[in-house]
């Protein structure tokens, strides 16, 4: 008895069990174990063409004592945020004083290093202030939501700078983040990176050689990291309708026979993301086994007709095409 295996988006014939774990990408499967249903070997080129029409990424056909196929849909995501950070350690003289703001303040109070104090003031007044669209009104270290001087608002040289969140949590590092495609953020990645490039141009005037990474792999230390955050989009809608179209096309092209109009419509209603549709033939009622034992589930699944299970269940078919189910924990 042959077995079919689907493991983490990989389908292969390995000998009468349908192994299944929750896949990484949206997919739906149909086991054509109803007596009289015949599915011929379908050319890959035909499946590829139909998958494109249905908006699917791939259609897999699997064979054994029970044949069937799986519709796989692309896993789509949308960019929501980018971020970057800079390592300022190379420009500070006393590395011991820049591990925290408390230690840095202590060093300044004891006048341990005037060069580092001037570097801080230059960054604060010439870079941080412009990023916040502010200007100095007085000297000294203040605490106005970040470690910076007291500010007064003024007209921005570059209003896009306000779309960035700037953190200077430790003296040796700055972080930037910006939303993409959201209110108050940038329209797209291209405009955000153009703004980041202008930020680096400003920073270069204040601190020659300093550079926020603008892409992956540009960081010069473990504290210089560029990242992009994505939000996964929900699975496509109306997968059942797409399954109905596929079944009708298979019958029309002569690759499949034996399904009635009612069968196809029922399969379409049951088809959903991460679900496997299968048939319970008459006479299988007493042969159905479920592990761990569950009289309620046996009663539900023992009814002849089409059923659907989560792909987290393991589905076997015996030589009479009767299903045997193991619910995996």
C-alpha cells in the first residue's frame, strides 16, 4: 500500500498515509477516494497554467491507492516598517564613559574628557535637533524625552525627518525607525530610503564617516543593523470557489471522471485553507478508527459522504479507501 506525505509544504509519495502538519504557506487538499473517481496523470505544464489562472502558486498531484492534489497559494506580506542603527563608538575617545547616560553624565561632571563632551554637543545640536525639527535655546544637558538640550520648535529644513523615530538610548548608539504605508509614515520603501539617504548626508556634515546602514549587510559592527518588518497578509478568500473551478476544468479536459455536480459543489463548500477534504464510502462506518479514541468524532466522520479535516491530522486510507485518522498534538 503506497503512502502519501505532506510535510511542511513538501508533498511526496512515500508509500498509504497522508502525513500532515500545519503547513507554512496557505494550502488546501482533496483526496479523491470516492469509488469510481479516476484522476489521470496531469501534465505539469497544464497545472502550472491553471494555477496561474486561479491565483495559486502551485498545484501538486499525488498518487497511490488514493489519488488527489493540493492547491498551494503564495504567502504574501506587506512592508510596514524599516529601521537602522549606527555605532558611534569609533568617534568617542573614552569608551568607558559611553556605556550609559548615567556614566556619561558622571564623566562630564568630573570634566574627564572635553572632546567627548564637544562631540555630544555637536551631534545634539547639529543632528538630533534637525531630526526633531528643533533648535537650541540654551546650553547644557536636558531631559526632554531624550538625552538632548532644551529645544524650541522652528520650521523644518526637511519635514520628512519627522516621519522617523530617533532613539539615542545610549551614548554609543542611535536608532532610527519609520513606518511604511501607514498614516504619518512613508508611502513606500523607495521614498523612505531616499529620506534615509538625506539623513546620512546631514550626519556626514556633522560627523564625517558616520553612516546609518541603508540596506542589509552595510553595517560595520554588531550595533549597525538595517532591518525591514513585514506583516503577513491573510490567506486568499474563496479558495472553495477556486477548487470548484479546478475540478470542473479537470473533468472538462478529460483528466478526471467520476465526480458528480453535487460532489464538486460539496467539495467547494468544504475546501478551506489548511483543510483536507476526503470521502467516507458506505461500508466504512465500522472500519473507521480515530486516535486518540473519540466516540464523538467517530460518529461525526462515520457518516458517508465528503468531510474535511485540519491538516494537523494524519489521514490514512486502507485498501478499501476507508479513512483512518490520527489527531496529532
